[in-house]
C-alpha cells in the first residue's frame, strides 16, 4: 500500500494491524504534499478510492502522486477535459475491477508513480489491458526510467524526467486535442494502441 497523505498513512497502519497478515506500506521521500484532502474513505482490502468521476481520461495515481493527479484534474477541468482520478492505494493486491471499469469508459489511461515504471503501477495496468484483450486504449505512463537516477530534490528530478505536474497536464491536453482531430479526419478508423 502507499498512502496519499499522513491521515491515510494512519488509516493504513490501523488496517494493517486488523488484517493480521504481512503488509508493506511504502511512504516515499518528500513528506506530505501541500494538497489537503478533506475526506478519507475507509480503506477496504484490495480496493481503490475513486476521487472524481469523468469520461475523458482515467488518471491512476499512487502514494504522494495522488495530490499531483488532483491538481492536474483541476487544470484539465478548466479546458473541458473531465478526468476520473483514482487513488490506487494497493499495488498488490491490485483492484482490477475498478481500474478496468474506468479504462473501458474513458479509453485513455494515465498512470502516475514516483518509482521506476518497470515493475510498478504502469506495468500492472499494461499487463491487465493486454490480459483482458482491451482494444484501442491510449496509455501514458509517468514515473522514473529503469536507470540510475541522479541525486537532486524531488522537484528537480520530476522536471528532469518530465513527471512534474505541468509536463503531465500538457501531455494529456495535447493527447486529447490530437485524438479529437483524428476523429474528425475521414481516414481515421481507430485510436492507436499505445501499449
């Protein structure tokens, strides 16, 4: 599990004690984000938390990246792009049902994590899409590449690897605009599968 803030960290600790089985809770460097979540839905085993509903893009975020996803959601809303933001909470066991339901609706999924893409949330989501044979799904993944990551502040590293808030926001906006133009084209038949 990975909490979105300190309150969810407390909730996860309580949940872990009651679960009576091995549990790993990951809390990354950088501490708590500036985003203040007013509500905290009770943690249920293997279940995500749907923070906003939308029809244009599914944003799956885990841990401290959830606050970033909410900021992106607000920016996208100003450009009439409705994002469904999901706090993944559990990387393993993964809430396949909630994620699949959202992806099937939006056909465009963005994953945001603060670790390497390989073996993380992006890998889990791509594997699920392939396993279920979903077609015409546009996917963009944000996290660190499988390389030695240089030292630096969180902000410096995120900008360097283009996983900062503005980079992701601009990518989503550009992608939605591109796909909208492709739909208008007479030669357009299907959205490219970017898995």
